[in-house]
C-alpha cells in the first residue's frame, strides 16, 4: 500500500497470537469515486486462508452469521459495492475466523460540509482502539444541504460542539434539530479581519504562518475555558455520538481533536497525522474566488491560512511545557480535567 494512503487514512495494527507466533494485521477502508468501499489489509507474516467481512451500519453490532464478503487473505483487498450514499457502513473482518477487527472509512461523504471525519480506529492505551461512530470532527455544519441533512441523521449525532467565533455563530447558527447544540464561541478563528491585508498585498506566507501560530497560542491563553467546557461534554455517555466543528474543521477542531487523542494515549505520530489530514480533505478549489486578482505573495498567504502545518502547533507545545512542565499538568490545571476524568473518557471511547 502506498505511503500516502497510510498517511491519509486509518492504520490499525493489532498484535495477536502467542509469544513465539505473533501476527500483525493492518487494515484500512477507503471510498472510491462513486462511493463503493475498498477494504484493504496486510498480514505479517503473510497468511493464507479466508477473510470474512461482515457489514453493519452500527459499528457496535455485527451479525456474525452471514458474511457479506468472502475473500482470499493473500489478495489483501475486497470491495463492497453500494448505491447508497447516505447510510454509512462499517466492516468487521475475521481472518480464518480469528483476529476480528472493525474498520470504517475515515472520511464521511458530504457535499456541503468540509473535512468531516470519524475519529474511530486509532490505537490508544494498552492496545485498545478508539471507538468508531462515537466522535466526529468537521468544518461548518450550519449550511447543510438536504442530502447532507440525511447523512447527518444517519450518523445519529446527539451533540454538536460549535467552536466558531461569536460573529460566525450569529451570522449562521447551527440549526440541526436532531442534536443539542453546544456553542462555545472562541475569540479567534475568523479570518475576515485580515482580508484587507491580503487584498493590499501586505501579508505573505511567513506572515500567515506567524498569524496562525498566534491564533493557536490564543487557544490556550484566551480560550482555555471553552476547550475545558468542550472536554466535559465528552464525559457524559448520553451526549454521544458527538460532532465538534469550526469553520473549516482544521484549527480549533484540530486542536480539540489533538487534546482528545492525547488524553486517550494515542501515539504522538498518530495525533499529528490526524491533525495534518485536514490538508487532504479541505477542497481548496472552493476558495479559488479568494485569490482572483491577488499577488502571488497573497495567494501563498491564503493557501497557508487554509491549510494546517506542524509549525502552527509548535509554539503551543513549547508554552505548555514552559508554563505547565507537561501535557498532563496543563490538562489538569488549565482545563480542569482530572485523572479520574481521563479514565472515564477512556472507558467511553476505547474498545
């Protein structure tokens, strides 16, 4: 499988077997251009036999009697064909009737929402995995198309955490009636105030990077209470499934996602990969109108503002270590999220 696929999508690694005979299985799920599901796997060492694939629209319930697909394990791939682009499917794979693994497509197919993703399938504490279908992250969901409203209903979202600015929320509030809306307006995130600088050619790529770094720093200096309140939402089982969003689903949403995954002891590399994946899912062509008649320098600046970069997070990490000495101290002190809270979060969100 290509490195790009493994960077962009979920990589599950499960170690099974006895001390002298360990099998590593990696699985992922993609959707092709017409909505069919491609399920891929690799086994180390190579395994012969039959892969059985069970399909369900509920990742917590699979009818393990009648597989939807039988495949040769050595082929490493199977396709689930569907003409249903509303109902989201999950897959339980078994290899020679053992080594069961659950997998789903990372990205959720949407027309009017940018960057909607399922946070399931990431490796967590002590070999456990984050649960599929429990937590979603996305861009603005205040302007849902009719088709996307049906897709949101299919996700059974009970709670939407809105991390946009007050101006954005007031201009276009989320009105999805099937979910409770928890609006936690931030003081940063609205790029409208820098449009004059872009039009006048006064902001370049480096300036845009510094601007984004300052924004991220304000997440923990000026907006820590909003993120603290957001984390508390995840401690109530009745709130699930939960979707949290901001304008593009990359900055405030990316920061909250990184907090959640770190609290679940997801490896740092995976946390970073989830953060950077926004660059794969944000459709830049939708913002082509913003760069018309602008200088090359301004176009580069806009590209930076519409993307994510590890450089944006670096000052945040440095400040946390400088002011709190560790991530755990930061979470407990600044976000009022105790060790007991962390254990409860793991009980809710890890298999």
